[in-house]
């Protein structure tokens, strides 16, 4: 774990998306983002993931105002980014309550409740049936 950052006076929030859970610690700083002990650039390889992760800060024009420490588990990388964005948005609202309306307008403070539909018996997948044969 990165030991050079102290998060004693930070705000904590939990973000969720699909089966991913992100625990976020946010404090005033220089814009450093640490995910599971790694820099976010090395943890998330896709440019779309990096853009999505920085979106709450860009909306508020505070890209280099806060340091983020995150422990994220479960799901895939896209779900983990979504969970982190949700958690970061909640923590930003705790830091500055005036940013709530801006983040809420962009639907970042709301948990995305979509999840994978369960498989039903008698079906090949959740809705896909087996091929019908008349003869």
C-alpha cells in the first residue's frame, strides 16, 4: 500500500456498480489517485476507463484538488470504474454540499441498479430458449 499519503482527515464513501464495491477515501491534495495500491494509470489501461474515472472532478473543475485512495473488489474493470465514480461523487458531496446539484444533474450520485438477469430453468440463458424442433 502507498504509505506516503496519510488519509486521517479524509471523507469516506462507498460506491457500487453491478457486483463491484469501491471503498473511497477522499482528501484535499494534488490530484493523486491510488487504486488497490497502484496508480490509476497502471490499474486501468483503457482510455475510456480513465476518462470516466476523472469525470466527477472535471465536472466540478477540481481535477487537481483532491487525493483519492480506493480499495475496489468484485466484478470487471468497467464495473469497478463505475463503482469508483459513484463513491467519489458521494465523497465530493460530503466535502462540499454545493456540488450536489451539479453531480446529481449528471446522474453520478445515483447508484446504477442494472445487474445481470438470472438464468431461468428450461432456458439456455436468462431469456434465450433452446432451439425448437418440430420434427
